[in-house]
């Protein structure tokens, strides 16, 4: 785990992180990542508690850590400081609920139709806002009546295949909560693409990646989720089976957050991290020859691609563009916004919703002024947020790839 007292002295107070911070640029309530992060940490660690009002406005997007020229883990320091605040106060019921999408999906899937109808009604949204401070303007995901694991039950395995079996072309799919309970069709497309590229896909046991818990300062619970995932995934990683996910925030958790923020730095955590790939990272790095042989059919469309904050934090560039740019007729322009604003559960909260909207205003206005056909983004919460505030269809890049491959 990062120790603030060991990293803050690298901060030279240049304020590059503050100038890049999307929240500080639209809200005076947030003093900026430097002020509440490394600067404040010099005084508060290890005994003095963090100051509450300004720090809680940090969305955890991670841009501050990306731009720091001296390698200060500003976002990670702030996330840990927010967790200290949670230790000193009672967790709100709202934050308990929105940080557990797996639990909500498991409970609501059997009554998906009723749950979706209820949560889309104005009276229910009004009630949620008044009782739980969940913004009535924030998009809520829809539940699927059948989970991905139910639909692909034959691919679910408890342990890696026997050592004698060939595993060079085997992939362990990390579906996350979104593809399991909310967007199973997306998960099925991902599996289909991998299989058409010659991979044998298996689905290991897994829980929610724990990022929503971490984002809400509930690090103890997030660590339990992380430890469970590591114990299940490590045997697959040891067999040399890559772990591939379609949610860029989930894969970042496996690669980075478990070790750096949650402090899980044992051998199992390290091998899971080194074996994890985001979907298009895996395609471009591991299946480049197979991709080169694809003959994409033309798709005539003008689109915006919005790379999420979490994807930027991977440090892998924008691998989806390398593939999408090969599709004839597809005109792609890059988002002019560094962050869409939602930051997972941040934009769902009533008190943060307007700030989140203002952070994402650039992409909303760009989409409207450009008159594009649709928007692309690798993050589920970004997709839901952008769709809500632009009225445009927003797809995962793999959905367009599948269309160009004539899968859908």
C-alpha cells in the first residue's frame, strides 16, 4: 500500500495536477488534488484525520496521477484519505447500496422487468432522491433477466483445466458486474469475438472487482472482494492463461488498485496483475496476426470515441482505435474531454450530480455540435452517462468490431 509519508516529498507543488483536474475546473468546493492530497498529507499522516469538506469532492478519476511529472500517486493518496473519513463516520445507506452492484444485480435479476419499470418511473426516482439522495437525473442501469453466467453456464469452470490440456489459446474472461447482470449481451459478443479469433474461452469464479466500494471509501470491504478474486484467478494465471475483461475499470483494479491502493502485494496478486489484459489490449498485443487477417465489412458512420479515465490509467494508449480505424467507412474523432464526469458512482449522488455534468459538458456539447451518429467508450458507466446527457446511442468499441466482423 502506498504510504503518504513516503511519497508526498516528491511533490514540488507545481500544481500541474490541479490545472488538469476536471473537478477543480468546474467547482470551487474542491481545492484541487495537490491541496487535499500530498500537501495535506504532510500534516495529517499518520495521526491527524483528513479534512472532510473538500476532499470528498474528489471523483477519483486518476488524471492527477497521470499528469504528475514527478510520479506522485496523487489520486491514490486521496482515495486512501477518503477511506479514513469513512472510518470515522457511519456509512450512508445510499453509499452502501450503490457500491454493491453485484448484490443489486443478484437480487433484481429474478424480477428484472418489474425492477426496471419501477426504477424508470418518475415517482420512484423522486422517492430515491428524497430518501437516499440518488439524483433523479442520473442514469441507472437496467437489470438483465438472465445473467451472463447463466447464459454461458457451460463455459463456467471452478478450476483451470488439467495441466496436460493445451492452454496456449485459452482465455479466462473476467466479466465484472456489468456484463454479468446488466449487459450480458456485451459479454457474449466479447466471448464470440475471442472464439472467432481462435481462443477457447472459460469463465472462472469471480466477484465484483470491488472498485465501487473503493470509490466510496469502503476499503475493508473492497479488500475482501479483491482477496476473493485473487484466490480464484491466481491458479488460472499460474497456468499461463490470460485474464481478459471488457470493463476497463475492472481490469485496472486487477492490475493496479489491488496492489497499490488496497495493499495486496503478495505473489498471487502480482501474477494476477501481470496476467490481466483489457479487451483491446489483449487483441492488439496478443492476437495481432489474427487481427491482421480480418476482413472488416464497411460501416458508414461518423462517431466520437471517448477513452475513459480508467483506460488512460492503464498506460496502454487507446488500443481500440488501432482496430476500429481499420473498419472501412468509419470516421472516428477523439473526445475533446478528458473525463465524462460520472466517475463510477460519483455522478449518481445528488450533491455531486451537477459537478459531474459540468465535468462532462465538453463531450456532451461536442457530440451535439458534431452531429455524430453515435459515441464509443470502453466504460459502462461512461456509456450510460454520455447516453443520458446526449440522447445518442453509446456503444462499447467491441460492439462495432463485432458488427464489422458480421457477428451481429
